């Protein structure tokens, strides 16, 4: 039944593009015309030892891509397509795949491992291919090492692909036994040991029961720790990766082993090759992550019988761990500041040190300060940079009381180093450290200010001077200025930065024009800082912000004039347009706050709108998004006057709503529809048919990312609020959608945290829709049209109350819907509310809430309900 595909597969890899395209087309047609034979032919190709390696590898790759895809809707289609294949065809393909695991060609074996795992990912949860695990387990006795290696690799991939409940516990036990045996020091073959170690990494999530058994856990831990001492570097690295995963998955089981783990990890950090040492540091970072989470969640008040005790491993290890991490800071690479993707021992150690500080707080300061004091003025740049980094690391975690005296002493030194130190590395880290000082120890909540009238000017002068330095230093200086500005945002009408506002803005604009502004994210950073400077500015500088509008408009106009761009230039143009639109958005929001500035700003509204329409005409997703957000700000500022822009803008609004692929663009556009509804109110009516049609299409589509669906429901509420009883004609379409989504989101039993979070977003969107619709029809003669939908809305409120997993946002919106229902429907709702199973309990719970916003909404709902019941 399978067909000869070797030549086509080889031609599809030809250097001649004509031959390649023709072969790709042939394969595509074959797949579309006869999928079962196509898949069989590929699996036969992969399994055949007579065939060339290249055609076998590509056959396996195409097979894998026929079973899985990144996009959820595409993946779903592929899974359904596989499940609907004839049983005999699937059985033959599986046999070919298992046969390939014995191939002498390692590429073919490895590809087959991955394809088997993809098939298992589809079939095991459906209780199909039940014999798979058994046949793999029996595939390792009296076989050549390469077959054993391929089998272990396959088991590892399967564990990565399926969830733990898809495999029976007795099979899990056998897999773990096999894997741990394969890791054992008396396994002679290195490839087998490596495959086993990597397989254990994927299988750890399945080992809950085994880690609860002392003997089994001891055995697994012993084998993993022994593997960290293997003569093979890849095995050492893989075993440390297992340790990292064990640290985060089985934190509460680590106490008996932590001393031994410290001994082997510290030896690895000091003596082993970099890729191994990095994983050894990562182990301690993962322990910090666990302890930070526990301490944040439980606030440190543990009792002896507490469910999730914190073992304070980091606190106990401090005296030995801190010196170890400080040593790593001295192992910098010459060019690490310029390379965005750089990751080395010094960076890993620094990151871990920062996490240790957040875990233990004040206790770390006396352990780090001697290192800082000893090295801050040394000749060797590495020592100065390491000391500066260590100083920057201790700024998040310890109390301001502990840090302020030290920072007061060091601030002057840092400012001098930023301008005078001969090393670019030291300047880079100094600017980063200053940024952290301003982020954590500066602002209205800080009792003893670090920044005073006497040093403010010096700080601003030094930062602006540093923006002329190398791109990496200038970028960090922008970041420091960002946090300096942010610390003054709550000051009201006057700011210490006002005298320097014009110089700051001019300096940042100069940075954006630097020839090298594309390096080290410098241009983006300068615009982000400029946005923050505008956002935190006071009325004193409103005139200067107004002048900035013209500058940014001019810059945006320049980008629109560029013609015939190469793809590289177009990408740069898109990025710049995105940054400028983002800046415009912040300026519009700032000037739209007070009537006086809004009035002055209005003279530019037409020009801004025409520039934004020009940006849309360039058609790029990233710009689309930023330009959309600027439109939202403009609609808010111009209010009903925005109506005059709608005829030209509407087609772009529709394009945004149709953009399934770039779902963030679609999501932003949905939000903008809400902004425009609030600005135009019933003037949006002429566009509602088109908008509602598109929103309903979006909801029905299985191609659109699920995160866009909650805001679409909220948007129904915005439209109903804007057009009131005119929403009547959409009720018959919107309400069934709301009801079916409500049924889906009512119950979350067995859902994971991520799903519960999404469900709450969905519930909130549905409730906001109900709220907008009820409020929109209030006092209208057409109110009775809503009566048939009231029981369902109440039933939804009952069911989510019964689930007991609402977050505060949903609780507030839910109690508001109850109030809106009573307020709009009056006595028609009163009797329904009295019959409801839980409305009374829900109301009482909200009335006694500690969240004053929930309480406020509940007070209002109680009034509305008592009015409805007493009618």
C-alpha cells in the first residue's frame, strides 16, 4: 500500500530552488489526496535501512508535523485527523515506528522516538495503543546498546508529551526502574546512561508516589547524585538538570539530601565545566524560587502542622553559599554587556545572589558588605564590577532601614564611577545599580529619602551625561532615569524634576537619534523613559508636553515619507512607528486629564488622526497594535467629536477585529471598540451592525486564541451601554452566546490554576456583558425583552457562587450584576431573586467582605434588591 517517496524527499532538500519547490508541491498534493497512504509511505521510508539517511530524516520530520502544531486550532485538527484514520493503517504505521528504534542509523532512531511520543500524546489519553509502554519496556533486554538508548529516549519523550494520569502507576514504576537502572554507574554504555538521565528529567513529574516512598526516593536521589560525578560532561549536565527539577517539584522531600547536594554543587561551581556549573547554580536559584513563593503565600507564619512548611534551606546555607556566589561574580566575560543573549557563570551567580537576597532579606547584608568594601576601588576592573553588581543585588529584599545608611554613603561614589571609571563594564553595572537604588529606595512611601534637594541636580546631570556613553551604558542610564522619575509620580502639582524637564526630554530625544541607538535596545529604552517622564510630569510642565506633541508628530510624519524600503528597513520603520505611537498615546492621556490642557491639545487632534491612519496604511501588526492604542487614547480625549474620524477609521477597526493570526492585535482592537463606545455613546450606532457581526464571528471561531474571548463579552456590555435599547436587535444572537459560555465557565472541578484563572476572566467578561445590557435597557419601554434572560443570569450567579472559586474581581462584578438585574427589571426580578438558591447568602458574604469595593457594590445591590422586592 505504501508508495515510493525516496526521490521526492531527496529532491525536497535540493539546493536548486525549482527542484525543491516542485518536490514540496508533490508532497503537499500527495498528503491532500491520500493521507493514509502518504503517512504509511513516510513511516515505511523512515523504517527502511536501505534508504538514504537524508530521506529518512525528512520523512520522520514530515510525519511529526502531521501530528502536532503550535497553533491550538491546527493541533486539534491534526489530532482529529489521526484519530479518524483506519485502525489497520495506524497499526501498520506504529509497527514501522517501533521497528525504526532498532535502526543502526542514530538520526532515524531519534526521529522515530519523537514521532512515537507524538502518537502516544494523542492515543494514550484516549486509551488507545495500550500495549505501547509494555512493548517498549520489553525492548531493552538482550538488545544492542543503541536499541536500549533509543527506547529510553522514546520513554523520555513520551513522559514529556503526556500528562501523568495517562499512564498507569505500575507502568510508571517500571519506567522509573528501567530509567534509574540505565543511569547507574555500572551501565557501561555512555549513550545509554545519557538517554536514561534525560529520560528521568522528563519522567520526574510522574514520580509523585515514588518520591513519597523513602526507600525509592533514597535510591533515585543516590543515582542522580552519583551521575553528577560521571566522567562524561553531558551526563553531569543532564543529572544536574534532574536535580534542578527535583528541587522545584519535590522541595518538601529534600531535607535529608541538602547537605550532600550543597557539597557536590559547590564543587561543580568551582571546578567543573561551565555548562555543568551553570546547572549547579540553577539548583540553588530554584530553591530560592520555591522559598520565595512559600514565604509570600504564607507570610512566614508557620505552625508545626502547617501544610507547606518552609525548610529555610537558603538561610541555613548562607554562610557557605554567599562566598561561593560572590566568587562567581569575578568570572565575567569581556563582551557580555554588548551581547544580549549572553549567559555565563558570573551572570548566573549574580542572578542567584539576587534571589538569595529576596529569600533571606536583612541577613545577607553583613555577608556581602565586606566583599563590596574590599573590591569597590581595586585596580582590576573585574573586582570593581563584581563589587558593584553585589551592591546592586542586595537592594531588593532587605529593609530600607538596613539599606538606607549604606546607600547614602555609596551614592556619591556610584555617581563618580558612572562618569569617571575607565571600564565600560563597571559603568554599565553602576548605572544598573543606581536604577535599582531609585527603584527600591526612592518614592513617596520611603521614610528617609535618598534623593534630596542637595543631590538631585547632580544625579540628573550624571545620568544625562551617561546617555552619551556607549549604548549599553546609555541604556542602563535611561533605565535609572526611568525609576528616578517614577519615584516622583505621586507628588501632585510640583516635582523636584521640573527645573530639568526640558533638558531631560531633549537629551532623551537626542538618544533616539543616535546612529547606534539600535544597539542594546537603546532607542526603545529612551522612548520608554520619555513616556515615563511625560506620565509623571506635573501641571508646571504641561506647556512643554504640548510642544513635545509637535516633535513626535514630525518624527512620525518622517517615517511615513520613506519609500521603497527593503524588508530590513521596513522592520526598522515599523519598530520606530510603534515607539512613536506609544509615546503619542502617553502624551494624549496626559494632556486629556485636565480641561485646560485638553482644550489646547485639540488643535492637533486632526493631524494626529491623519498620521495614525497613515501608519495603518503601512499595514504591520506591531504598529497596528500601538497605533490602535493611540486611537483609544484619542477617542477618550476627544469624546463625541471622535465621530468625524469614524468613516476613515472604520475599515482599520474591522481589519483589527479580523486579525485572528496576531491575536494580540485583535484583543487590543476589541478594547478600542469599548473606548470608542464610551466616547461616542449612541453616535456609534451606524457602525454597530458591522462590529457586532465581526465580534460574533470571532466568538464562533476555533482559530481565535481563547484569551480574546473574555474581552469580546465585555465589549457586548460596552456596546449595549452606548446604544441602550437599540441593542434589541442583537439580543437574539448575543444572549445564546453568553448563555453557552456561562455554562462552560460555571464549573471548574479538576481544573489547574491556569484554567481557573482563565475561567475567572471569562466569567468576568460574561458578567460585564450582562451588566452593560441590563444597564443599557434601564428606564426603556423595551425592558420586558430582557425578562426571558433573567433566570439564566441568576442561575449563572448561583452556580459560580456554589463553586467557591471566584476571585475578588469576579465577585465584585457578580454582585453588581445582581444589583443591575434588580434595578432594571424591578418587580419582575424581585420574585426570581427571592426564589434563587444562593442570592441571599452571596449578598451577605459580599456585605461582610474586607474588600471595600466589593462591600460598596454589595450595599448598592442590597438597595436595588429591596426596592425590587418591595414593589
